[in-house]
């Protein structure tokens, strides 16, 4: 008798979510604010946009990741000063 146990499939990301996150990273490297990115990409708020960007940066190797990190640190330095 054949095994009829359902097979567990690997977790797949929603294609739209992947595209939105990639666009959000691209927009962030273009100096858009998290509020602007949230509106343009359809995130509920800026915190959601930021989380998506951070997850995407951790998930994939981004060509400009070092540049983006330097820019983010410079922005934080200006805000703290």
C-alpha cells in the first residue's frame, strides 16, 4: 500500500513579497525615507518597510550592502549629533 502521508514542502516566499522587498532596498539606496518606501511599496507603516529591508539585506547578498550600511551609519551619526 503506498504511503499517503502528505509531504512537507520547503517554505517558499511569496513572489510579491520578494519583489516588494527588493524594490524597498533599491528605494532605500536611493535615499527615500522609510515612510516614502512604505507608501510606494504598500507596507502598512515605516517600521514594516524597515523590517522588510533589514530582512532582505540579511537574506541575500546585496552588491551595495557595504555602501548602504555606511550611508545608514552616517545618517544615524547626523541624527545623534
